[in-house]
């Protein structure tokens, strides 16, 4: 059994933003074009201290409207919306995950079937996978309100009806069981796991983000008292008992029972310290190949772990 980390040489060369070469957002946002596509964005677009058009990324409403504009203009998704407080994903980073998964599966694979674990109220991974690559997608979530919201998005986009379906996970102690049906096969599963072990931990993380955003805007001090979650997130979207590591250990162990039903299992891993123990567990449960895929996004590096039981 081998475990290998994808080398920099094997990764596509980054462009200006360091995103995947096929990512439509490598050159940043064209706010003038986005406003023309989504006039509701106009009140939120102003010159930043460098004279470039931007929005206040610490304003949850501005971020949500920006996402709706991006999805409408670049991915032909109409009427995207999420409930107040729900996780509002940064589109360029989520698109990067899908592009790297496409590289993982290879160009020879067509009719791809993707399973999204914890699709949330935004449904972002299946939406992007459907619109960029034409894949068939299943989104699962434990929150029935989140499922209902994504169903409304699908209903507003008839071309998604036969390509994106939803399933409710009725047992919080399981991930694949109750979702992956007997005899059903997927090419890949994706996941953006709950990062934190508690609400307090999530709020502290948000305070750091707000402070960093304030510094980028040239402000000396941010108002971090009861900060808004600019990219949202609540309950199961952001935290769970044991945090990211415990959640992903459960996923890895349970994936063993579905080894013949999914070619590649993958997940984002936000904390670098979690990578080593997760790789070790993947090999222990019988994975024959484990990959760590680095995604450079501006000054940040996101990572995806992928494992397979297929010979």
C-alpha cells in the first residue's frame, strides 16, 4: 500500500490568484459586469482603499448577493438564495475543489456521479459540478430546512431537475448509511466538514477573520464584539462534537463499508494537524491510495484528502 502526496510538478500551474487554471475567478471579480447581471449588488460595490471596486466582505448580505451574482453570471444559476445565518460559501474556493476533483477522476471519465456529504442550505458543490462539468449529483444533509432551501434553488433552475437530487440523513450517527443505496455507485464523494468542536470556537475563528478583513481595509481596529459570520454558518454546518477530526475519522471508518460503491472518497481538511492522523487511519482501514491535494487560493492554502479502496 502506498500513500503519496501530489507534488507541485503534477499540479496545474497557478495564474494570478493562484486558483486552478480552469477556475473562472483567477483574475478576480469584474464588479461592473456583476452589477449589470445583478443590480441588487450595486449598493454594496464601492472603491476600496486601493481604488478598486469591491464590497465589504464582513457584511453578510453583501457577500450573499455577490454569490448570487457570481452564480448567475458565470454558472447560469438563477435565484440562488440561503436563509439568514446559513453558510455562505466563497465561490472561487468551492469551484477549485470541483476542478481538482475533475483532475483526480481524469478526462477519460464521463457520466460522473458525485455525492455531496452535508450539502447545506447552499448546495454549492453539486450546483457547480452540474453546471461546469454536467455531472449527476446527489446532495445529502441532516437538516430538513437546508434540504428544502436547496430544493427551491433546483426548482428555479429546471435544467438541474434531472441532474441534482437530494436526500435527508435521518441518523446523525451515520454519514453514508441511509444515503448511499444498495447497489448504487458513485465516482466520488465530496465534503466540507464542520470545522469546529463548539459554537464558542467558531465565534473565535470569526473574530479573527473580521480583524483580518479590517486590516485589509486599512482600519486600525475591527469591531469584534458579537461579530457577524460574514460567510455564515450555523449548527451542523460549523461545529460538531469532537470537531473536524472526529467527524472525518467517522467518515473514514464508515467509508470502508462502502468501498465498492464509491471510487474516491474526498474531503476538505481545514486544520493541517489533522492530515497526518487521518492519512494513517485511511491506510489502517484498507485504503490502497491516499492523496493530499493542495489548493492555493491567494495567500491561503486549502487541502483536500482523497482515498480509495479500488485496486
